[in-house]
C-alpha cells in the first residue's frame, strides 16, 4: 500500500468507527507516536490521517488533552416517526395484542364494581397487582415485596419519572450506544449529559469502555437494557452483569435497568423454560418493566421496582404530573398474570417465527446486507455496508414505508451505516416492508468507503 493510501485508509477506518458509533464522540484517540507503534505504521502516516480527520471535522485537537472524536456539523436529521395512516409504520417495534386481552378485559370489568366506592386513583397502584408482580420477581430469584413496586403508565412513564427524580442539571448519565431513543431523550430533558458506551451485534458491550465510562465520569445514573437490547438484540452475560453492578456500586451510580424485553428470549420455546433472573439479583439496581411488548402496548401498564424509599420519593414527585394509573387497565393485567407464562411462551414463538420470516425475506431481496440473528427481542440491527441509512429511510417513505434511520438510535448523527428493522409485525406486513426497502435500496447511491486492514477498534 502506498503512503498516501495507507493514511487515507486509516482515516476512513477511524471515520467509520465514529459514524457507526463504535468510537463514542469525545473519546480521546491515542497520541500519534503511540498509535504508530501499536499499528506498526510510520508516525508520518498517523499524522497525515489525523490531519485529514481534522480537516473533515471528525477529529478535534484540544490543547493539552490530545485529539478527540467528533462529527462534522452535519449530523443526520432524525426522521419523525409519526406515520400518516396510509403508510406502513416500521418506525416502532409493536405487536398486535395477545388474544387473551379481550377476555381478561371482560373479567376485569366484572371486578370493577367492588372498586367503584373508592376514589379510584393513587400514585403507587393497586396492591393486588403489585403483589402479583412482586411474586413473579420472587419466583425469578429476586425476593420482592409489594411495597417495592410502583405501577406506572407504561415503561416510558417509569423512565421519565425516575429521570425527574434522580437527575439534576449537568449530571452524567451512562447510556448504551445505540440505545432506545425515547429513554435517552427523557434523560436529556431532565438535564443529563449522556456518556455513551458502545454495544454491537457481534461483540455486545464494549467492556473496556464501559469500565472507563464508569470510572472516568462517575455517572449519577446508568440506563441499561441487558436483555435483548433494543436495537442490537444482545444480552449481557451473568458475569458482565455482575461486573457492571460492581462498577456502578463503586461509583455511586444508580442503575436503571429496563427489562421491558426481559422475558422475550426465544432460544427455548418450551412452557417450562427457566425464568430469566432479573438483573438486580447481581447487585443494586432499579428495575423497569411493562406489559407493552409481552402483552400489548395499548394496555399502558408498566412498573418500577426499587427500594421503598425511592418508590416513596417517586410517588411524591408524581403528584405534580399525574395522579395514578387507570384502575381498569391494572385489573386487566392482574387477570392476565394468572396466564402470564403461557402468554410469554406464545409471544416467544411468534417472535422467533417472525425473526426467521424477516431474515428469509431479507436474504432473498437484499443479499448484500449483513444480517445478525438475535436470540430475542423484536428488532434486527442491520449493517448496510455504507453510511446511507438516512438516505434509505427517506427513499423508503416514497415507497410507503416509515422506518427510523440508524442515527435515531445514536447521539449526534452516528450509525449512518445501520438500520433497525423490527420483526414484531405480522408476516404480510413484513413482506410489504421488505419489498419497500428493496425498491428504496435500488435507488440509493452507495459509496462504500475502502477499509484498511488495521483493526483499529482494538486500539482506540
Ligand atoms: C427498551 C424499551 N423500553 C421502554 C419502552 C416503552 O415501553 P412502554 O410501551 O411500556 O411505555 C420501549 C418501547 O418500545 C422499549 O423498547
């Protein structure tokens, strides 16, 4: 390789790491001399690559503190995810309700008269439902009392309430990158400065940067999805959960663990598949959950599991925005708890069949895409091979499909090479979505960036 192609290949490689979110914005790159030694390249090559990255806006040199990763001031504009009615909406990973909902609603309506003599609202939620959920946590290996639970209007509400309760302006909050965008929005709106930690479909969590993020920034809060992470589908190993809980404890970080996808793994579809233990069996964590994915998003029932003191703090603050969760919906979920294991088994089977269906269609129509095979959750995080996700999402709109481009799941425009495609929708809708994607893809101009051989990810 000539000297000029060596430096531009290196610059391209670093640029891609930034665009894909594998190199978090603000990360300090190694000093030129150090990187030259690590990669076995000349110092001149490294200098030229860094100069090119500076010129194109991907690197900023700060006096006294080296060079840090940046994005040029043209971050991709996230697409708004409100689809007109005639469009197919794949911007959300939603599922039709499980059939048991209608009958449970009838049984709940029959129970309602015994509640009508009371005020009907309180910020903590129905005792019977809290007890039912507490028993489920206990059965999954985490002894829980009804007083350690609050019923919320879905998991999103829980995230918002906890962000308001725990954050002050300027506090750091650790988030995965990519992450569930409405959670990072809630953290930011409550004043947090986000500290991203990379998660990839191949490697999962970037452990050294997770450790660094905790130790260097002592975040007030860490928002994590250790089960079937949205959007990558990855799950943390028990060892990593253990280490993460210990890192958080050492820095005084409160972990908000979003287990909305916690029981949607589909490697074992049997009814008596072992129950997944909650993250909090490994150390102190506030757990968030909901029936939004397991049963139906329309029920809007979620929960917070935390110590009594925090539940009380959240309850006091909740009065300023809402006075409680609708009783009828809580009664429907209480009814469904009796058949929850069967419901989950059906959901897992549905999701695995849908994943296979989407993979088969994509392999047929878009063979050049790199497809992961997640073992749970609702989404594929697809590597498109070139940074054209926003272009593709725009072109898909012309084909009647609304889909969120990769940068929606990152901060400041990263993940242009990725697209999140949910497999939660019924097969006929998946077929239409893949047709729309294939048509859109054929019109998107692609300019693959040449890769160097160096595995920079190990160095930076
Ligand atoms: C990871 C994650 N957390 C929370 C939510 C919100 O859930 P709910 O519908 O219960 O508010 C979603 C919905 O997509 C999600 O993907």
